[in-house]
């Protein structure tokens, strides 16, 4: 479960980085040239790319949140199992000590 959560977190981080790079590319773009129709098409394309980058970032953040929650849940389950094992071991040790007396 931890490996799957770590892989999902890595994927989410990679998608978030791609979104950041896409946004950075939009802000670093050179001035557009051509007629107003060309400018409008290019502007619309840039806005679409920006929207796609924002959506990708949001998806990546949600994946990361789910991954973190899965890791936390796995840790809780592992801790509960360790506690149960410790209690059982203690009970066996007490029973063994009482039997020896």
C-alpha cells in the first residue's frame, strides 16, 4: 500500500510540475504577431492551455491528497496491528510467568 501511495504521490507531483511549467511558458511567451484574428486565436489557445494546466494541477493536488490519506491510513493500520501484537505478546508472557510459579 505504501509503495502504491508513493507512486501515486510521485505521479501527482510530476503532473503538478508539468502544470507549473506550462503556466511559466505562457508568461514567458514572446509578443504575438499577425492580424487580430491570429492574435485572438493564439490568445484563445493560450487561455485553453492555461485552463488545462490549472486543471492538471488541481488533479495532481487531489491525487496527492488521496495518496497522503492512504499512507496515513496504512500507518494507522500498521500501528494498530503492532499494538495488538504487543498486547498478545504481553498476555502470553504473563500467562507463561504465572504458569511457572
